[in-house]
C-alpha cells in the first residue's frame, strides 16, 4: 500500500480526468489477453475507506492495482492511495506475466 502525492507540470488534470485515465488504461497484457493479466489493470474504488489490504489485495487474481481516496492535495496537485499484492503482482505474478508476454511476442522458443 502506498500513499501517493503528485505534482503535475503545466497541464494539471482534473480529478475526473485522472479517474477516466485509470478506468481506460490498458496495455499489452490486456490487449493480448494473456492468461495471468488482470482484465482491468487499475481498479478505482469510490468508497472513502478503500482500498484496504484485507478487502482489495486479491482484486482480479491479485494482479490488479487498486486505487482510491483520490483528492486534491494542499502541497502538490493530487493524492491517492494505491494497493497491489506484493507477491502476486510483484515477484511471482510479475515474473509469470513477463514470461507470457515474451512468449506471445516471439522472444521465447
């Protein structure tokens, strides 16, 4: 879990723009429909007390990044809380997903 504060350059996105970008985000694992890829790479939760480790770490097979509590920041531009499963999304799952991607792209025999 991470509490994140961001400062943008000249073009500061609105809160709604950030939510839209997160919702629409897709990359090669989703486009190639890799077996270990989450359907939705970033899941935004509107509840004021989410994400929570016990409730959200296993979202989408433990491979999604769950974010919430997005709000303006008095020091920077925005702040939010992000959560991912350290083992599933990190070490083990990340390795599997990388291998699937390399195979699908033809880098492995």
